[in-house]
């Protein structure tokens, strides 16, 4: 089944905006959500900043982990793009599946169990069992499937920072093969002391500003959030009169096979992922009008990405508008690929590319167009490449394209 | 054109034995892979253990082996065995088209626990933190290590969907081979059993177990042309929503969807262990299809090894195929379920 796969719903929550309208406004106006960390004390750490969604308070009256509550916000917004009552129909629910990515899922709920169960004192309490149930890696997708009584394929991709990009890829695959009629895909991640402490121990966090693709970049900043997109075959979407945000034209993934936490300095894995995405999309490299890069702001990640873009696009890489959005919302790990799919799609709809904040000086070896500090209009922008890379040596490349029919208009968002 | 999918290599890490021969012998002898263990004061449970395995199928300095978390060692050893078993000398170009797809229900749970064992951050000071443990606190560490140590640079993915994660990885791998997207995949599942999951999740009475299994998948045409040993053919995969976990319904629907001729289906490898429920399943399938099927309740020997189970079941079937006449045409279904959610069938035949 060689059908176009389209995005017909989107929801997002990140530190720079809750909901796609606020999220886009922040991207357009250059407003970052990164600020001093408030959910736990950081006085003994070298860094104190993060992209926490401070406008969203965890509802303590609910048993759900904050990660799931963030997911629920994005999910509700994405589902609101479907006609009211659509998922009330059993047949529609049975043909709808869910694929989500997360790095640590309900770690805020699960972490207290760690030390207690290295040498357990006895049988677990009911409270501990409930906590562990939430903490299971697959629980996010299972929970959505149960809540909505979905009957389609259900999967969780646990692949660190490419988790949600990979879930979008896998979900699209289920549609192409006719195994589902609709897929909800994306990812979620909560800001946690566990992850923050880990990245801190790797000396990967910056203490002042995250400066992707800058000559003086020195580290990343962590964040939290969630994003969910609704994917359908174009024919199904048109048949029900859906508005289409964009087409997911192609997707690819590949491993570096070099090092568990350091990227391939030659960008081999990302280049292979892009090869696969373009092969599936059947479009030319010059069609790409903007690259929404992973751009964590670490020395090695950004150098790897530039090497991969140079390897893949050749000299044209220097002329392509490339930006990283991490300074806007922080690195949201398992959620970030999904959040960036939403950003890339909105960039196409608005014909506007958001900037790389905090960018002052290009690396001498890559004097490229990193869209420093100020976004810009790109009239006619129709194709965006979104890339992500992760611990484990994983890389993903997603190609998003302007919808040819029934396109959402920016003012209707 | 869709390619037929051949299984040309097996890698097995199980409480019944490590490696094809040991596993096969233990299966045939009806051995049990678990024994009683003291989990906590006054709590004794049957547990299937592999323990802290050191990989031997890949060249690995002992200093490096100690940096690798245990579940990754299982994955590395099972994939290393499967690649060796497939008798392939990969060129650099072929390494770019060889993928690693793994599934794990618990993922990096053990590394998360170890990372947290000394670190204290509640007072705002990160002390006792080990970056060595932190790098393994991602569920894709195992697939990452496999790709690094076996130098496999193709597609790479990790499913963490629960019990079905291993079957999902295998199904995804089969898709990639059938569609000609990649030439070879090492695919399977791995899981550890820890006091945390035994005491907080596993129902009492079901032995909690651990292990890993990897399959080398390639197209039948490629396997035949290079003279590979074909253990079996992965004919198809099927999944359905299965909130009630009804294995008879799963079987009947799979028969329809996969187009298996009823008289070809001989055996169901099932996750059920309760003799009464097994009898009821057999009777229900017979009533609905007229088929007298053999049931193979493999968990009775292996225990509950989550995402590794269905892949170990595929390996067990392949080893039985190897002992059967080459022209045998019987089809076997490996059934697995995520409780309360869905069911998966992996359809296998000798050729």
C-alpha cells in the first residue's frame, strides 16, 4: 500500500508554550521557556536552568505521574482536531492505534523504588505496585490505548532522544501497511532530578545559555514536554473531509555503531538515516527549504550534524537554513522529536523558519546559515527535514511536506 | 515484490542453557529453567536465572565487558551467536545494510537502579553519581552495544512496549526484509528479572525468568543463493486487539488474516501454563475450527521472560524444524499477549 501519510491533528506542550498556537507564537517571536529550575533544589549543581513547563502544575489529586499529565495535554489537543464524537464510534476506535516514545516515562513515580528494591525488605505494598505499574516503559502507550479503548497497534519506542521521532516513523509504517486506519504518535518526558543528575555527571549541561551550532557552544539544557500527532492515509483523511497539516513524506533511521554516548564524528549514521528518508520520499535533496536540526548545543553533537549535512547535501548545506529549537524549550529527550515534528509542520504552514537562539558566532569550519536569533519568512517553504540523534548511536530523519489538498490555513489554528 | 523471510541464525541466552545446543538439549529433556530463591526476608520464589553473563561470541576486553550492563551483555551475546550461526562474513557495505531491532519490557530498569544506588540529590548536591551507570539508563543501550561491537550500521530500533516488545521487533524486522529495505537484521528480545519486578509485578505462582534471544533474518532468495542453513521461514505476523486475552480467538482470527490453510496448522506455542486453561483452549479451537492442534506451553519450562519469551519460542520451533524432515509442511503459530490489550501471532514453517 503506497499511500501518502498525512498529519490531521497536533497537540503540544513545552516550556515555551502550551498548545500549538502559543507554542508557535513563542517560536515566531523568539521567546524561550528556559529559566531557573523550580521543581527541585539545584544549589549543589554547576547549572540551574531548564525548560520546565512552569505554567502547567502537576495535579496532585490524580494518581498519574507528571509525564502522563503532560502527555494528556498534548493528546487532548491533538484529539480536538478530530470531529467531535469520532472516537466514540467503536469501529473508529478499533482502527486507531497509538505509538509513543519516551526516555524515562514515569521516572518521578518510579525512582523512589530504586534504592528500596536493591535489597527489598519484603512484599511490595499496593502503593508500590501501582507506582511500578506506571513506571513500566510501555505504560504510556498502554494507558492511552486503555483510556480511549483503542484497538489498533500499540507500541512504545524507548530510544532516548529519538524515541518520539521513531514512534512517528513506526506509526506511519502501520498505516502504509494497512494495519491501522489512524495512528496517534508522539512522545512525552517529565523534568526529573534523575535525568538532570545524569546529564550533569556527563558534564553535558551548560550553565548559562544553550548555543547550538555556535563556535563557543558548551553544552545543552534539559526540558520537558509532550507532543502528539494524528496520522492518517491521505485518502482516508480526504474522505472524511479532514484538514491536513502536512504530509509525512519520508522517514529514515540508522545506527552509528561507534560509541554509546558520543556521536560518529563523520555523521555516518545520520547521513544513512537521511538516505533512507529521501529514498522513501522520492524527492530531491534540493526540495528541502529548512532543516530543523537536533542541535543540542554540545560540542560533538552539533559537529556531527554539520558533518552529516555536509556529507549528504554537499556544498548546498552551507546555504540551507538550519536551526535548533533546543534554546526555546530545552532538550526534552523522548518527547523532543515529536515536539520538533509539530514545530516543523507549523514552519511549513506559516512559511516561516524559527531561529537558533543565543547564536553569536559560526564555527569556522561551518560558516553556514544557522538563522541566528531572528526567525525569518521563507515564502513558498514546502519541505522541511527534521533530524534527531541519541545515546545508543541512534539517528532519525523525518521529511515533512506541504499538503497538496485540504490544507490547514495558519489563521484557522 | 515481497520477499519471503528466512531465519538463518539463532542466538540463545536462557535459564535452560546458553547457546543453541544447550537450549535444544534442555528442551528435549523437559528440563525446568528455574529454582527457588530467597528474594527478601521470608520470601522465596521460583526464579529462572542466567546471571551475569560475559559475552564470548564477540571479542571483548574484560575491562570493556564490565562497562556494559547485564541486559546489554545478553543482547550482545545473543546477536553475536545469531550472526555467527548465520555464517556471514559481512563486507563494509553490507554492514551499512544490516540492522539491529530489539524489544525489552523492562529496558534499563537495572541500570536505573544501579545509577541511583549511591547518588543523593535530594539535598541539592549530586554526590556519589556514576556517569558509567548513567549511560546505560536508556533502553536502547543494548541495541547500541550490539551495533557497536558487531559493527552493524543499518537500521537500529528498540521497542519497549511490554511483553510484546520482542515480537514487535521481530515483526518489524520481517517487514524490512520482506520489503527489501535492508538485507539482514538481527532481531529479538531481552529482559532481566530483578527483585523489583518480581515483587511488584509478577503474579505469584509464575516463575519469573530472564534471558535473550536473537534471530538472523534475511530474504529466502539470498539465504538460498548463499547456501545458508535455513532454520525456518517467518511466513507472516498478525496482531489484534485482545482485551480479554482469549487465545482461541487470536488463533481463529490469525487463521483468517494470515490465510494459513487450516490443515497446515499443527501446533500452537502458547504463553499459557495452567493445565486447565490449556485444555479449554484446545477444546475451544477445536470447536471453532475442527482442528486438533498440539499445544506447546513453553513457559512451563522457561518461566516468564517477558520480551524474550516469544523470540525464544521461535527459536525452539526452529530447532524442532531442524530435527524434522526437510519437506515437512506443517505451520506453527507462536502466540503472545499483552494482558488486557492485544495479541500477536508469529507464523512459522520449515520452508
